[in-house]
C-alpha cells in the first residue's frame, strides 16, 4: 500500500478498514457516468442485506408501490413480523426508508440502484 493509500484509509471500531469514503467516490463516479440514484454498500453489508428473502423485498419495492408493511407481507405471502424484521435490517443499512401513509408506514428504497463495492 502506498503512502497516499494509507493516508486515506481509516480503521473502524472493529479494526476493519473504513472504506466509506471509497464507496462515496464510487457512487459519485457512477453518477457522473450517467447512473443516477446509486447506493454503494460494503460487501459486509451485502452479506447481511442480500439474503434471498431480503432480495425479494428489494425487488418487490423496486417494481411496485407498496402502501404498507402489511401490504408488502401480503404481496410476498410472508408473515408480517418476519417482513418487518427484514425491513428493519434493510433500513438500518440505509437501503430502505419509510414514508408515513396515514397510520401505515410505506417502505421505499432509498436509491434506485444498489451496487456492492469491489472486494479487492
């Protein structure tokens, strides 16, 4: 690793490299290249977020406007509490946000595209 690289690499609380600045640069580069609405996630986050059930949630939210968590659970033919738990994890990772819809919370993707950072 060069002096320049080591100067821009931080270490997070668990002793891993903090690559958030690199993810930000990658998102900006993709936007400059014409890919707007991009979220670049770490591969650690991808391991958590991109389980088959959570990918199904992401795809459904990308394709359809869902009015509530209960509506999403019905659409997916899954238990509402399990869908809520998956949405909570996706929200924690910044992939999903909620819009108030009367008494319901409407889950929405925060960005149009999700990209996983390069592993090496």
